[in-house]
C-alpha cells in the first residue's frame, strides 16, 4: 500500500477547520435538541398528540425509559454508559480528523449523544436513569427526537464516507483492479485527496 502524505501546509489548518466544524455541528445539534425538548415539556402534557402534517407527521410527547422502540427498559444505565463512552471517544478522536465531511458526521453523533445523555443524567426518575423526551412521530415508526435524528444522520454519513473511501484524515482509499492473469498489482493506494 502506497501512502502519499498530506500536503504539509494543509494539515494543521485543515485539521483546525474540521475540528471547529465538528464542534459547531455538535453544539447546534445539542442546542436544537434541548430547546425542542424544553418546548415540548413546557407546552404539552405527556401523551398529548398534535397533528403537524397529517397523516405523515405529528408531535406525540412521551418519556422514553429505554432506547429506540423502548428496547432496554430497566437497563437505562447501559445506555448512559454507552453514550458517555461514545461522546468521550469522539472528543479524543477529533484531533485526527482533517476531513470536513467527517467533522460533520462526528459532530452530529456527538451532539445527539450529548443531547440524550443530558436527559439520562438530569431528568426524572434519577441521575443516570432519566427518561428521554421523545416527540416526533411518523406512521408505523418509532417516536424520536432531534438527538436521535442527529445520531442516525451522523452514522449514515459515516457509513457513506467509509464506502466512498474517504478517511477521517482526508485521504481517499482507492482499490486498483487486478490484472487478468491474476497477479496482484500494488494493491490499494492512498492518495492525498481531500474533501
């Protein structure tokens, strides 16, 4: 595997921009999540339904003690630990990110994880076991919130970037074809292309 290093002049600035973008996206996702939850809890009662775009979308306020689809009720502490580990892991890993697209993806996951982690830590019934406020309801689907949406969009973007061969450091992975006689060529090469 041949590795072409990043251009020296681009690395520090590119990393800084990617990390700043990651942080901004995380803050926007987190604040958006917390403000919408504040709006729901202050204007709706639990179990209330408000049609938004009938029959496709309605607000339906519930307090979720489990994860998506209410899976894992009674073991909320597991989700609290997972969200904490994911958040800390992204913060630590962020120093390696030079791709703006990876900054967006990881920022969405971080902001969403922190949004739901705040609910787990600070909402009733107790610290670390709090119920998550969910309110976005689609037909025949889970009831979710802005944090859940951010996490899912971030994970989908991570999968797409990985499939496209874009590494978090901004390089692109390319696979070279094998010649007809079956003898392998140089294999995959990494070019210093950036998003």
